[in-house]
């Protein structure tokens, strides 16, 4: 029998803790249809029903409870393994590996790291720019010491703290019909409009998808791998997009892009630092975290 992916173990534990497959899939960074399909495939391989599904939610079967217990043990052992590997690096020259989602990496981290480097020039810093889901994967794999993300939820095995606030805004080029609207755009109309969007796994995409989850959605106009590419496409008149105010502040101030008001749509979000156990982050990563949180 093939071994399950670790994310399946995390998913099963999250179902037990959340009582909902939807909430559990968000906690592990999976789309709910993918999570449901992966779980059913695993149940078929095991020959066991692990989850009972009903309109009121999902709960583990007796067999699922036993498997979830051992899943917790496996995940805890993996955490100890990665912690031990980190400890083996303690005697090396001071260095810090950071993974950050694009908006944080482009708009906030340069100032944060510049100030930190002035305080600690002896620490060598490596920055990896990823989307939020990839940042989580880097942390779980022990490939980075500290992450920064912009998505609505954080997997339960990670610790996190708010480091900044942000909001998304609908933007169009000045010649777009929405730029001349006198009244706010209806949320349903926004959802039904093909938009320029980031790829799945991006914090900006996750925030937008969560905000529009109750509405029928149009297929994306284009999926692009960076906020800068989307901004350039909107400036070129390709179509509307929903972007961080951090990304389009200069273009809005110069009138190169126009904001579009939307009725009853909350696009505020929290940007977070994330890390693995222990809860109290030490070393260079802990120093940087304290410096970033202190700015707030």
C-alpha cells in the first residue's frame, strides 16, 4: 500500500478539530473539491471509511479517529525531526532564510530587511519569493526559518502573528466603463465578471475567492503569476482586477488606475508572519520577527 501524502494526514486531523471538511481544507491550503477527492481515494486504498459526511458537517468514524490519532503522532515526529535538523545548523555562521508572498516581498520586506540589516549586518539573509501556499510548503519542509503570507487562513501546525493590515481594491483603466460609474458595483456583478487574477495558492486569490464564495463566478479572464503582471495588464486595458492597495497606491494617486467601489464586500485582510514550532521563535528569525512586529 502506498504511503499517504503528509497533507492527507493534516487534512484528517483538521476534520477532527474543525468538524467540517470545508474548514479543514482551508486550514491545510487545499480547495475543498480536491480535499474531498483525495480523502475518498485514500479511503478506497485503506478499505476504510474515515469520515462521515452530512449536511451539518463532517466527523470522523471510529476508524477515522484511530487513524487521526496515529496521524498526529506521525506529524509530531516529523516536527521533532525538522527541529533536530535545525539544531544541527546552530553552529554554522548566522544566516536566515525567509519565504514571503509576493505582495509582502515587493511592498514591505525591503524596508523591514533594510532596517534589520543595519542592526545586524553579521546575519546573512536569503529571501525566497513564493505564493502563500508555497510559503507554507517551504516551512513544513524545513526549507526556511520564517515566512510572510497574505492569505485568510494559516495551517493549524504553524504559529502566526499579524504584522500588517491591507485591503484589496477593484481597479480598472480610466477608459474602462466601470471607471465612469456613479453608483457602487454590485458584488454579484463583480463575481460574474471575468477578472485578471493570481494563480491558485496566492493569498490575494484566496482572499478574493473567500469574499465571493457565495456568488456564481465567471471564469478568470487571465491567470498571472505576479501582482506586477496583473497591474501592467490592467494599465494596458486588458480588463479589471482586484489587487492590494499596496501594489497600486502609486497608480491610483496618479490617476493611471481608477478604483471601483463595490457594495457590501469586505476585502480587508491581515498580513502574517508564520513559523513552525516552537511557539517562541529564537535566533535570527526571532530577532527579525520582533523587529517587524515592533514596527506595528
